[in-house]
């Protein structure tokens, strides 16, 4: 039997992998693996996802326009950019142990890695980034937990998760010589920081790169990576339930299941050959499998 590796040995392995491939390890908050952001612009102010007796609410933030003396909705975060931002923020917070995260040194690198040229202007990537950061840092995420879903008016608990308390984002500019986006600093919500410290898990950045730009495939990869970290026995999951857990981005669970089957096959083929599963009519059966990255610490559930 091989000797169990220490956390330091695993970290060194990951550092060596980064030096040899240019890709490293990213950390994912458990809640975002369980309930991804919307795939596309919802054009509404509240988004919900269901998981048993828990309901996740994602609520759009608002900003005041002093010129026109009006309050307007910023909309909900969606698509690839907020997912990468959350991964980047979580990874930096996890590795530094700090609630305050400076994004200036890494945003331009991440934009390039996900296929964006760093550019200004009304339709440039910095404008898109600015829009999604505003949506992300102003949105409110909360969990409603019901003891009895048949009696929702009783025994209900609400937990606000953030994710971000404060942001300094005043003079966003791009320095071509240094290849850096300047002046982006966030302070994480205390509850979200707790989630990162205690319930985040590692995935391979290279895997996410290979699945890009298929956002739904990335969501499934993160979900499967997390689920396998604590799966003890064969588990049957209906497409209907999983569609609700993913926020019902698809109009019905049949369409969801069709696309999910396609992408789960792709995930196994391209990045996660150890993934063990079978498809049954209307359902996915997950079987115990190793995680894509060895756990660096115990995950508490």
C-alpha cells in the first residue's frame, strides 16, 4: 500500500504541475458547485434553485443614478465571466487566508485564458467584465432552509451568504506595459469567507480550460467533482431534480437531461476518465469515483 501523502507533498505536486503546464489548481465554493449561476441573461431580478428542503435565492443588486435621480437594477450575474471571477476570488482567498482580495494582478491573465482580448470601449472585454463584476458584487445570495416543505410558513431559517461586502473599483484601467487591470479590491462577506475556508474543494484549471466555452459542461464538472468527494454508495438522481438544483435554466427536464448526458460523456472522455456513472431512463446513477484532484484537506459536510 502506498504511503499517504501529506498536504505539503500534495501542494508541491500541484506546484510542479503548474510549472510544467502553465495551469494550476483552482478552489471552488461548495455552494457554487451545488447551485451554479444562470447560464444566460435572465432579465429578471430573482433567480432560485431547489435542493431538497433548501432553496437558494440569487437576488439582483441595485445602484443609484444621481444624474437621473433613479434607482435601477444591475441584473443577475450570468455566463462564463462571473464563474471565473468566483473561482479566482475563492482560490486567492483560500491560499492567502485573507478576506480582502486584490484582483488587479490576475484579471487580465484570466481574461486571456478564457478567450478574451483585454480591451476597452463600449463592447470591450473590460466593459463586459465591469458589468459582470457589478452584478456579482451587488447581488445577494441567501439560503432558505425548511424543516417541512409542506408547511413553509413554519420552521424556516434564512442564511445570507454574500458573497461580497465591499469593493474598491474606482478607476479601472488597463496598463498594456504591465498587462494589469488596476484598482480592483474586494472584501468578502464573512459567511462566504467561512464557506471558502471550510467547504471549498480543488479542481484542475486545465480541465476547465478544456471544457471552455461550454459553460454548462463546466457546471456539471464542478458538480460531479464535489459530489464524488463524499459519495459513499451508488446514488440515483433524476434529471428533473438536478434541473431544479441547477436553477431550471432549461425549460424542461427532458431538454436538461439530453444536454447533460452529452456533456457528462464529454467530461469523462476529455478530463475525468475515472468518472463512474450509468444513465437510466430519466435518471443519472453516480458510482463511487476518485475526485479529479486529491483532497488537500478534509471537507466537512
